[in-house]
């Protein structure tokens, strides 16, 4: 039966979802947030002192005095804050320009009126004196402090101990060297030996690096012990629920106390080192990096720390803040243990330990001692039944019975009030004091063990006040806010500085040092120095209570955090880019470099993963998703890297496309590595955006490929059929196109680092001097079907413009220059005669000035275009075959297996099909996918299977399109007079091509370039392609001038020089070109026969009359 839920209940249930905790698994590498903090204040400042009427009156009066002293200290602190944070207003006061100024009196009066309240407050500060200044004033002509010390009027040895610290922090960046008061006194020089505080040697106390070993050891020990309790108290959740013994509470109490002591000790170390550095700034002689024009504050902070000292500071700050987090997590457990332990210690001491001295005092009738002890017990005791046992023998000065007197001390988690604790400790101190106002002290009335017990408890109870305020004490022990304040040095600039730049700010100096050095062991500490801004902001609002200071801190945080994210994102991107470049670098190349002493290092492992998991960094009360900010920067860097790779390709020729592909592969791997830690757009989407191919049908790569083909590749490259490569021509006929130089970028935008850039440049320099199969395969992968189609279409337009424009005009001109009839001479003339005959017949063609320049150049461009299309199709076919082989296991396409005798193929194939059935994609999608996914899977499967099965050929279409460009009648000539074909007439293109072939078969001189050096095989591909497309191949083979000369020369074997042409060399060249032509014809016919077979369904047969002899023809 379903329950009815109202709309109000449903909405309330939805609202409750906001209260569900959703903790993430990010590592804790930052201090606890201090924006919202709850601290219970149990300090009553002795306002409840009148409640303790059972105490002795003079101690209550002392409490009253202490209360007024606390108020005075608070007032003094306010004055100190006002003085420290005071910004000089004298520069804002209008100044009188001259004595004749008419309103000068009014200006003076207003100035006094405005400043009078502040000046009055400052006057009160003059009443505060310090020990050192007092000694300075005392030591003069009238009195001599050293004589007073000799008369024991003052104790200079104690003062010397007080002054053992060379530098004492006062407020923020204000420090005082106590020994200076002594050094400037009148009688110091003759009594210098009496002082130890004025020694010039640097105390180890101010050398943090020397103390790091002890600090690390203390930290590791305490953290280990704390972890043991944390696992049992916090992780298992048994901290507050289970009742512990007094010993267990005491262990936790001692642990909390030791933690606070360590934190305060480390914080003091940091502040002492910082203060000492401020008092002792560096200079250009001590630090070569320090410029002579550096400001004093800059010399005290920016240039005053070595790298080791900066790392030591960062490490100690991280220890302090990290331990603060761990102890803060156990705050409730510690508070429970602290209250239980303090209650037990007080009650055991008052109810049990003080019984014996009370018994002795009663027995000896020490009335004063009895009153003090009774006052202590009445002030603090919490009796079992609510009242003191009246039958206690100690109250009568009697011994306990033989069975003992049982006193049951209760156990509660309740601490004393601040007044209670003060009263008890004050009265205990009066018992054990060596001196008092009376002649005889109470200490002499107590036994030695009792005195020792009271002294131990008095020392231990000193920490009770701080431990009862555990949260506040923990925060104060970890407060390092003074590392930011610089009001004293700012005032020393006399208005030249409104505020110091972040390069002089200690929090940013430490943070930036980690980022600049990229030290892996310190990278996880990088957020801890930034927490100094939290401390400073909290101190500015709660202690200084100055809004303008907080505003300045906030402004600096905004700037520093932007810089932090900027630098960190660049480092992370550079790290993973170098990692990807190192992974993809050829291993054999790396090994060979190592053999030659060149080591290409892998990027050192760094701990960026921890930083990338930070999704709520606390800064000045704001929760910042660091992962999201870094992701934004890295996305922009990724796009810029892709853009730079394409821009680099656009600034170079077509040979650099192989390098472009590897740059893309490195970027792809970088994207994959980064995607493990952040949410990036897909690489294909980024690539399309960088390639400007989101909505356009073609991108920058396609456009540049075509641009290079049109302006550089077709006119300036020569094809070599033997190597299957294009190389740049020895004599360029066109000017090389001007390309924009790529912008200078950081190394990580290319291959990842400078060594990797050099290594990859050496690798891809071997692809720079040619265009071959690697380049065509790369073009296929980068351009895809759509880009290839665009390039092919544009190439066909170029071929069309050449065939129907420049080449057509030259063909018409050259046909006119050709002899109208040129019969092939009989063999009896011999090869020398035939060569001389052809040389004479083709004299006009040979001497045609533009034949070896413009005509051959135009034909070379057509041939290069045809070759490009052919090689692209071959490369594309190889890529498609690879795709089919990779897709075969997922399409249930299995190879035939080896069959042993007696086995059946069907059984083995069924077994294989069953084994690989889980890989079959289409049935899997049909069973588990959505209708849309099923349709996509079926279409992809069909396309993959049928892509090569159709036997489609792009080159066939290209040749068919080129054939359509040869419609002009000049290509085929007029109809033959015999009705069959032209035999001796030079009317068709193949006869013109024979003449051209005769020209470039003539051997050249020693220092001249051959046709193959200037134009390559592209020239022959153009001529042979036109002949095949016009259907004139057989006629060319029969009637070619060069072939006829070659046949005759092969028979007679003569070698003469005819018309400066060596016959044998020419015959050799003709043979080479004949072989080349046959290869070209064979390739073209392979494609053209398929077209003709498909297109021609009817065979055309023509009948001819039998030949008639001439004599019969004339008679008839």
C-alpha cells in the first residue's frame, strides 16, 4: 500500500537535501578556514570575584587590581594599534605657502581642531616605559647603573638574561634590538665585558636551517602519536561516546598541551627569523642579485633570504598549518579530555593532596595557613554530597583510622572559571613564595614533599587557562599574520610608496619561490604561504580593527591569486606537455643520443595531482574552486598550443605537415593526460576550433595545403618515379611564396621543453627536403575525406585553367610550327641520317624559345597535380585498409585459421565466432543501446564494410574530369583524309609530344641542367596522361620520332655526333624515357580500362575495303 505524500512534505524533503554533507576526496593541503569560527569565551576578567567570599580578602583585592590592569593592557593595545596602523595625515593637511597668505590663521586653527583628539590620545602613551629605555635614562652623569648593580640596588645579570634575544618583535614589521639601549648608555664602553647580550655573533636561534633537523624530528614524532589517537577517536567515532579512564584523559591532555607548545615554539622561530632579517637587511655586497637601487624593505625581504631559507620557512609554515588542521579535527575530543583532566587534577589536589598539610596546620594551630588552605578548598572543591565531609579527621588534626578515610572524588567534564583558577593559583603561590610582606613565609610551615607537590601543581595549572580556551589558543599559536604587515617600513618611505608591490610581500615571495623552482617536494605546500593572507585579514579585522588594512590585503590577495593560478596553470601544462613529448619521442633516437653523450631527460615527477584536486580553497572567507580556475587557463593554453602548431605549419612549406601531425599527437596525448584530473572539452572540438573548422567546410590546414600546392608544390617540385618522391627543382621558374614568420612562443607550446624541441627538430629535418609517402599519408589523416575533396576540386580547376588556357595556346602555336608532314625514314638511312633528318624537320620546335621554360613548366604543373591525386589515393587506400583491419574484430570478420588433418573448418570458425562474440559491436548495441545508438552503429558498420568493397577509385574520376577538359579540336586534329587515321601528318597531339620528347632527349652540356633535373617526371606524366585521355597511345608508340631513332640505332649500333648531338647518349636517354613512358601508360591504362569497360557496353566495329594496288587503281 503506497503512502500519500503531500506537496509540502515533498518540498520540505527536497529542501533537506541541501543539508546533506557531500564530502569530496580532495587531499587536505591547506589550513582550516577562519572566516567563520566559533570560540567560547570563558574569561570573566574577574567580574565574578565577589562571589568568592570564602577567599582571603587581599587576594580578592589583587583580582581587582588585575582586572584594572587587564583593562589598561587592552587600552594600551588600542594605542599601540593606532600608532602602528596610523598613516601620516600631514601630507593631506593643506600647507601654508607663504606668511602673507591671508587664510593661514584659519588653516592652522582647523588643523589643530582636527588633530587635537588624536594628539590627546597619543600623550597617554608617554606613561608607558620599558626596561631598556629606563636603564638608558638611569645611566648618566648623575647615576651609574653599574655602581647601582654593585650595591645590589639593581640586578644587571637578570636584565642581561632578559636581553638575551638579539631581536624582539614588537608589532608587525617593527622590532627592537634591546641591546641598543645598553650600547648607547654613557658608561657602556668601560663595562662592555659585563654584558653578553651585546655580542656581535649571530645566534643560532635566528638560523632556521640549522633547527630544521630538530623541528622535523619533533613534527614526525608528534604527528605519528597524534595519528594513533586520531584513528581511534575521530575516524572510528568513539571520541565522545565512550567513557575513558583518568589515564586515557591525561594522555590526551598531555598530547594537546605538547601540540600547542610545539606550535607556539615553531611560530616563534618563524617570527624571530623574520624579525632578525628585517633588522639586518642585505646589500649588493652580501647578495649579488640585490641591485644597488633596491629599497630598504626590498633588501629586508625579497633579497634577504636564500633559497634554502625560503624552503625552510615554507616547510615550517606547512608544519604549523598542517598540524593546526589535525588538532582542529580533534578539538571536541581534546576539550572533553582537557575538562575531565583539569577537573580531576583540581579536585584530587584540593580534596586529597591538601588534607595532609591541613591536618598538620590544625595540629600545630597555624591559623593563617589553615585559613589559606580552607579558602582554597572552599573555592574549588566539588564535594560528592554537595558539602564537605564533617567527620573528616584532618579537620580536627587527627590521623585517619587504620582502615583509612574514604573520600570519593567525583569525575565530571567541567573546568573552573577564570576567576576560580586565578584565586586558587594565587593562594597556592602565597604558600610556596620565598618572599612575602611578612617576616616569616608560609613555606616554612609546610613539609618538603608538600611544598614539592604544590609547586608541581602550580606549574601544571599554568597551562589550564590556555587549554580551557583550546580553540583560541590553537589559533593564536598558529597566527603568522605579522609576516604581511609592513606599516613601519611603509611610513619610512615618506609617502613615496602607497603600498609595496607583491614582489616584496613575504607570503607571495614564499609562494612564488615554490613556483619558480618547481621543487616537487614543496609543491604540495604551495597553498600554506597563501594562508598568511587569511591570518593577516583576520588580525586586521579582529585585532587592529582597521578596514583599510583588510582592503589592502584583499586587493593583494586578488592580484597574487591571479598570478598564482596563471603561473601554476602554465607549469602544469608545461609539465604534462613535456611528459607527452617524452613519451612519444622515438626510443631508438633517445638511445642513440645517449650513446653520443647527449641525454634527453624525462621531466622530473611532480605532485600537481594533489593541487588539481583542490575544489574549495579558502581565501579571505571565499571558497575558490582551484581546479576550475586551472582548467580555464589550461583550456586556453591547449587552444593556443593547437593554434601555434597550425600557425607554425602555415609559416612553412608542405614538407612540414609531418611535423604538424606529430605536434597534434603530442597535444592529443597531453589532453588525455590532463583529462584525468580536470574536465576539458574534447580534443576534436578544440582542434576544430583552432583549425577554424567548426562551421566552415574546410579549415586552416586544408587552405594552407592547397595554397602550398598551388603556389609552391606544383610549380617548384620535381617528381622522381624511382624514389616516389618530390624534391625542389634546381632552377625555380616561379618565385617562392612569402610566408609569415611564426610568433616566438614558450617551448612548452611546441614539444614541451627546449631539449625536446631540439630533438624533434633533428628528427623532422629529415622530412624537410622532399614530399613523399609519409607526407601524403599525413595529408590524408589531417584533411580527411572532406578536406581531400576540396583540395582535389581546386586542383582540377588549376588543371582546367592550364589545359584550356596556357597549354592550349602553346599547343596551337606549336602545331603551326610543326612540319605538316613528317614521315618516319627508312632503316637504310641509318641512325645518323635519321637523327639529322629529325633534327632538320623539328628545327623550329627545337629553337622555340619558350618550349623549355613556359611550355614545359605548365606541363610540369599538370603532371604534378595528376601525380598528387594518384599518390593521395594510394595513401588513402592504405589508411582505409588499416581501418578495416582494426575494425574487423568488432564486425565479426575473422581470418581463416589453420586446419589440421581431421579437423573441420566450420567447427573451428564457430568456436572462434563464439570466442569473439562479446566484441561484436552491432548486436551488443542492439541489445543495450537506444534506438539512436542502434541506428548509428548499423550505419557505421555498413559504411566500414562497404568502403573498399565497392571498388571506388578517386583517380578514375580525376582522369575522367581531365578528359572533359580536352574538348578543343586542336588536341585531336582535323579528320584524317584517309578516313582512318593520320599517319604522316603532324595534326594530333601525340605528334607534337613526340617533337617535345625529341627536344628533351637531346643530351645537354656539362654545366647545363637536364629536363629531369628541371621538371622531373611530372613533365612526362602530363604528356602521357593527355595522350592516354585522347586515345592516342598506340599511335604514339608507332609513330614516335625518338622510338624510331632508338630502333634503328639499336640495329646499326652507330655512335656519331650529328649537329652537336652525340647519337649514343641520345639513344640512351630515349630508352630511359621509353621505360618511364611505358610505366606511366601502364598505370593510367589500369584506371582508364576500368572506366572504359564500365562505360562502353557496345563494341564499335568498322569495315574497311581491301587494299588496291596503285596500277589497278589508276586503270580503274
